[in-house]
C-alpha cells in the first residue's frame, strides 16, 4: 500500500470511528432522556393515585353468582305445572326464579332494547338479615357492606340498561342508608344528564325509629331516563277531586279559578333582550259594574305588577280579553283594596306533571292494605314493610303511556309490581306485560310469589280474579368448553324457552314430522319454528302451506350461516335467525369469557 493510500485509509478509519462514537453518544443521550421521561411519568402516576377523582370508588368484592358465569352459562327451563292461561287475548307474563344476575343475562338476549319501564326495590342494606352476599347475611357492622352492596347493584344495573328501549325509564326505590351511593352509581351508568328526579314517598305515616332516633316516614324513588328520547308523562287528573279545586261550569265543563297575572318561572315582563313583553299591557275595570276591557278606558287601570312592585305579564294576550269577558270567562275581584283579575283555566284536565313529594295514604302499607294481602296469601314474617302497588302504578304512569308496555322488576320479592300491572290493565283495558325475577330463598318464589300471582289472576275469597297468562321459568347452566364448537353443541336443544320468550310464542303446534329437532309454537300473529338441525329446513315449506301467519325460524348452526338462498321462496313471510352464536355473543359481552 502506498503512503498516500495508507494516509487516506487512516483518515477514513478515524472518520468512521468518530461517527461510531458520535452515534453511541447520541444513543446514550436519547436513552437517558427516555429514562428520565419514564421517571417523570411514574411520578405523575403516583400523584394521580394520591389525588381524588370525581365519582364513586369502592373495594371490589367478587360475587359467587357472577364468578359462576365464567365457567357456566345460564339458560331457562320452563315449569309447565305452573303455567296459567286465563286470558287468550292478553299478553303472557313471565316469572323467572333464580338469582336476578343470571335472569338478566338471559333477558339481555331475549329483550335487548325492548323494555319500556324498569321498577326495582332492591335490598336497602339496612338490617343484618336484609340480604345475602355469597350466601351470608351482610351484617350492619361489616366494614365492606357498602362495597358488597355496590358490587351487587352496579353489575345488575349495567345489564338492565341494555334492556331498556331508547325512550325507556328506570325507577329504583331506596332509603337513606344507600341513597348517596346508589345515586352516584346510577349516574355513572345512565349519565348525570339523564337524571329525571328523586321523589320522596311517604310510605310509613306511623313512622319507624332509626338508630339516630329520627322517626322515618319516607323513602325515595330515583328516576333515570336511558336517553334524551325519554320523557316524563302527565298523571291523570280527576276533576271531582277537591284537592285540585276544580269547579263545574253551567255547560258541565270543568275549570280552575286562576289569577290572570302570571307568577313563577318566565313571568317577568322584560325579555332577554331587555324589551317589555307584549303581555305587559293595561286592563280597564269598571268599579261599579265589574266590566273588563282592554279597549274602553274605564275608571280603574291595572297592570300585571305583583305585591313587591315587580313587573310581570298576563297569562293571556290582549286580543282575547274582551271576548273572555263576553263569555263570562274573566272577572275582577277586589282584595285588600286592590283589584285582581281571575279567569276560568281549562287546562291540566289532560293530566298534571308528577310532583316531587308523594304523600297520599294509598302509598303506605295501611291496615286496609295489609288486611287485603292477608286474604290473598300473606307471609308477614318475610315482609315487615310491604310496598303499596299504588306507588308502582303512579311510577308506571309517570314513565309511559303505552298500554302495551313491557315492565321489568328484577327484585320482585313477592307481589308489588305484578299486582300493579294487573290492576292497571284492569283499570284502562291495557295489555302491559310484566317480567319478574326473584330468587327462591325460603321458597319465596314457589310458596309466596307464585301463589299470590295465581290467586289474584284466578280470584280469592269473594274477590273476582283479573284474568291473565303466566309462564314460570327457572335458570339452569351449561358448562363452558375450550372449543367453541363443543360449546355450541351443548346448546343443542337448550334454547327453546329463550326463543319462546323472545318471540312471545308459547302455544305448541302439532305438525307433521315433528321431532326433537323441529318444534313449532304460535301466537296470534306469529309462528315460531325452532330447528336444531339445518336438515330440517325442508319442513318449513310444509309449515308455510298450513298458515298465513308470518314465520320466524331459528336454525341451529355450527357457524353463522344464513339459509336465505334455500328459503328465498319464503322471503316475504319468513325471518331467519341462527342460534346459538347470537346468544354466545351476548354472554361474551356480559361475562367477558
């Protein structure tokens, strides 16, 4: 190698070495910066952990019934011996016996976005025998009793929200022991903007002594909408009820005496733009004859100014005042040397908005009501503080005017919601359907809830029944499998009751070639066909030839096949669903397996 070449090589080698050294130093610097940033983030995380957050935080205490669903999946089994068919034209009501978490999980498939109103009366977490968590009563001194209660209620409320229609409403009753925590819990699930109101209900006029020696006479009902599409409804008004002060006119119509000067919200004379409202104008009165006019200037001139001198507005525009006087719908009264104008208000007869305090005697467990319950079938030791169905009726009326509403109570206990629904249907000819879920602790479902429903439907003593239909179900379980195909196979033949409930088709139909793989049921409008083998689809043509009703066919499949091509000739009358994949997807979302 020449001297020049050697020199050039050395320069190149030194340059490469410098570059390597530079790159290594850059790497070290970047690594140092990266490590410093990680430490900064760790410090920020520590600060965040120490800082408070808005909302509700509690200790997670696993619940056995929830943990069970990680290894077993719930299904329903009907008890035909408890079926009641007393009203061929009415809906079929549902009673599910077992833990309500399992029942709600099934309903998440059968009734997703289908419930109009949910009314629940959960345990109040008040007494040592108030409720059980993992098969043990939660003692009043249990340091985790609030956490256990929140674990229980929160999981059920999250599933319940999925069941409500977009315009659905939920009402939860509670007393002071868990009101603060329940309020925040529901708010987190249903959102603060969807809080309707918290109602105080005087449910115990004779009072109950609390540990702090206050006399408790009320409880609360928390109403939440699912979305802004919901709305509160007016309650019926009885004009003859003296509490409303209605009077009857000469034409037999009803009215209220109302001051023409507006009061309260939106009653001031100045608008947001600081202009005087067109409802602020003078009205003239003849002090001798009582004549009222806006045109003829009489000896008395009055404006809508209140006793504090603040400018208000009239409830009616000036173009109708003179006509109202001609029909004797407006008049003047002299009170404390001042003239006041009154008119016949004919509004509110279509109903009135619910008030925030419900204090009528019908909301309490009066002696009259408990005596009536004794006649039906009463186990007093199980229910020291029974609910009045009239509070539920008022809640239903406040939440929905739909006479075909589906109403769910998943803390059914014994009787309140179903009795309220039956009485309401009887009163206005509605076809509301109730779905109740209750456990069978102390055989309450079998020996209290069901007999009471049956007695009210069929009659008791000298009280006639309220004809209705009922189906009774219990939950059963299917063990989990590692293979999804093996899990699908376990659902073979186990979906029928869920599909009947989903489609409201309960009456079995005897068809040709019927077997365990091909079952058919009907309602007034629909035929339900359950096919547990795709080879059975050829029988749908024969079924279609025997009925003009629409048909929904649930076909068991090991995948997500849709059998539209094979059944395209029935497309105008046939809806096809596959099972069990949609059921499994519902369970995956809830249980996270």
